[in-house]
């Protein structure tokens, strides 16, 4: 995720970068656009006397470039990093928890989030246990608002407080006053994980100043918290719970225990449908190299499910099928009554952080030990988490323990091991070819940018030849 100070240095109104590109005749021998020959403008075919006669119109290619530049600028400003991939299409409208009260609560939150994207005014608060979709909802709203051309700034509260402390350093690139004002005044602010850590008097005061500023000016704000509102500072709570401005939604009911968070042998409903039989192992539209990479990954996962020894690392762009294959491995192992834990990395880190809350019913040591030692572990979406020193250390400890103990592990990640944001120690363990089988899925997304279906579709046994 982009550093906060770097994101905020990109001024909200940097119009100098939005000026139109100069006219260009392009390369006469090899123009990129057949319509305007790279000039960027086209003539207006209207009769003499028409008000638009003689006026040039921007070509479609120019409009596309301008729109792409605008979206990229909004994404840089947002500080969302890997969370720019999250959308409402990825969510199940009733959530992933099995109990009916939680499903009903999440569905109400889901509908409230959709409505907020249509009318983004006031405050929206998502409260609920870790792993119930609060951050996903907040990120989905943020991405939808950005698609509408709105500026959104997303920040995890503990990270925000760390950056504010560092900004007091005279040598800091972004000084405290500039940073503080930017956060207070941003058009749309998302404060993720409010109450995740014990707050000092200084931290409480800074947060209240931000929240109170936005409250008095009624600036659109989205807040997520694992805490009940009664556990928050009274001054902050009174602002957040003011129904004249704020709408509070629960994403789940009850406080989860270790068992309910990480119930072995019980994958979410959607993952239960992701099997080898429902995976499209052959896609006629793919180029040869793409098909070869897909076939290799499919065979590697199928073989690993039969003999789950060592590690399997699946890499590739979103919607290429990594999570489907990882879930297919897990489902095969579950058919044999093996103990399997399937968890996304950001969710795992959220649960570990939540154990430090004074009233947490989760014991950090018990939870951490269970993840390190579970017989079969699947870590989905490695690299989508915020890369703080604490997060890097926890992940390395888990992976290193399983490396030294030779415990089975399946990992999915969007980038390859050369990604500079990946901890070098993690990359070294995952890249050890004496224990890891790495499959790079050089495949375009299965849905070519279109919203994926809610459930994977089966093929007519076209991949059965790989099962023998």
C-alpha cells in the first residue's frame, strides 16, 4: 500500500496534470488510432451554418486516455493500494457467517452500502466482529465513489496515528499540520478499524479533532470498528452515534470465538462450490502460453490434493482462478476428513490484532499457535495486506514455522516473488524449490473485466482427462 505521506503529497486539485495533451500528427507510418491518426481530434461533420461548424471534437481515444488518467489519479490519492480490486461483485449479499441473525445483519449493511454509493452524504458506520466484511464494504464503497470521479481517502486508524506521530519529525517530508489538515478536509474519508488498539490520551485527542471537525461540517465519512460503540471514547461515541448525521449498521451478531473464526473443515458456502470439476481448465480463447500456464497450475493443484506434501504457491492476476484452485485443494482434503484451515491474509491479520483489545475473548497465543500448527493451511491473497513491520513479522513467523516443521501450505498471491513489497524473508521461504511448487498463471481474468458470476459454472467434464 502506498505510504500515507506520498499519497497526500499528491494535491487534490493538481489541475496542471489534467491539461490536455498537445496536438500530435502521430507517426504517419504507424498510427495508434485509425480514426484521428493520433491527432487526438476529429472534424465535426455538420453543414455550413451549424453552430458547431468548423469546431474540432475530441477523438474517442483521447477521451479514453483522459478517463484512464483520472481513475489512476483517484486511486493514487485514495491510499487503498491492493484494496482497489474490491467491489460489491465480490461480496455475498448475506455475508459468509452461517447463523441467520448475522446473515440478516450483513444484508442490511450491504444494502446500506449500495444506497450510500447512490447518495453519498452523511456518515456510515459498520460495526461487527473481525472477519464479517466491514473493510470489504468500506473499500467497495470507496471504489464505486472513485468510479464516479469522487476523491476518497482510506486509512487504517492505527496507521494514521503512526503517521501523525512521525510527522512531528522536523525532517519528515510531510509536516504534521499539512497531514492533519489533509485528513480532516478530504472530500470522503474512510477510517478503518477504529478502536483496534489501546489509545493514549494524545491519540484520542487527535482522533476526536478529526471526527469532530468532519461532524460539525457534515463531511461524508465512513467508519469501521470491531468494538461496540459503548467501548469507544465517550466524546468520539457521541459524534458517531448521532442519528441526525450517522447511520450505524452491524455486519454480524455476537463476538466470535477461536472456534467460530477458524472452524476447521468448514469452508464458506461460496468456496465449497469451487472444485476441480467446476474449474475451466481449458479455454479456447487463450493463447498457447496462457493455456499452458493454466493447465500446469490445474495439474499442480490436482496432484497436490492427491499427495499434499510440501508447498503449492499459485500466482497470477485477479480472476485468473488462483483462489478457485486453492479452494479445490481444500475441498478434496475435506472429503478425506483432513483438518484444513482456509483464511485470507488480511482477515487473519485483523483477527490477530483484535486479540490485543482489553475485552477480547480471543487469546493471541492460542490463535497464533493454531494457525502455525494446523495440519493443512491455505493462505489466500498474500500481499493484499498493509505492509507494516508487525504484519510482516507475524506472517514470517507463521510461514517460517511451517517451513521448518515441513507442514503443508497453499498460498495464493497476485504478484510473483520479485514484488518489492513482499518481505524478502517470505519470498526466500516461498521460493525454495526444494519445498515449493510455484505456478504462475499467466492468464487474463476469467471474466475479462466483467462482473464474475456469483457461483462458478461447471463444464461438461472437459477436464476429466487430468484426473487420471
